[in-house]
C-alpha cells in the first residue's frame, strides 16, 4: 500500500488498497493491521464512525478532540466524494495553522490520516455521500472541539458548493486565533 507524507508532519494520504476484480465486481482489504503496520501506521483504532450526507456542499468540521481524549482519524469515503482537509493546530509546529487537502472518493479508494493535534473537516462533493472514520480514542463530549471551517486565516480554498449545509456547532466554532492552545509541537 502506498503512503504519501503530506506537507504537515504526520498527515498522510494512504492507499488505495489493492482491489481484486472479477465478474461480480471487486474485493479489497480496506484495513489490515498487518498492512498498515508495515506501512508505518500503527494506531490502535478503537471505534469506527459513519457519516452520511444527503447533499453536496455539506460541511463537517473542522473537528478535533482536546487532551486527554485527543484522537487520530483515518478517513475514507465508501460512497460519493469529499474534499478532505486537515489543519495543524499544534502550537510551535513549523506548519501551525496550515492545511492540506485531498479529494477522497469511493472510486479512488484514498484515505487521509489526520494525527492527534490536527483539526479535520470535509465538504461533500456529491449527493448521497458516506464517510468512514476510524479513530484511536473514543468520542468524549467534554473534549469535543471545533475550529471555524471557513476562517480566512486558514486560507482553505473550499469549492463553491461548500457551506450549503453546516451544523450550528460548526457555523459558530471559534477561529484559529480564538482557539486555545490544546496541543504543542513535540517535534513529530
């Protein structure tokens, strides 16, 4: 499996996993501990989350959990397409406040690894989109946080459809300058 290190330390574009076609369609090992460990991804995934969005333009994010419940996420699209975005929020990081993005689709099979200390978000690019999130810490409401998805300081070039559906929580999230320093850069 191919793993591409992106411009933010620890953020990786993964896959796609091999697909084995036959007359019925194809088969793939979407996640295998052995394969991911061999590729240098050794998170202890504890929960899978699904998010379904009815319409293109639905924004989910920029979400993260603060310590002691910080999470890494492995994001994949099972149906449809998204523009997936990760922002570095580790104070002192050489890429603090910067973002990376990639188009994840059911067809391309790519996955995004968002490590602890980053905020993750997406916008759906097609109707009827289903996203899978593997996380390495359980959901914790007390540590559930968000960063304003359209904060101009982040410089994210969202597609024109972005924002047609946004939750009240995401619309009211603080900007980066208003966000507490939940994470500090440890050199990794």
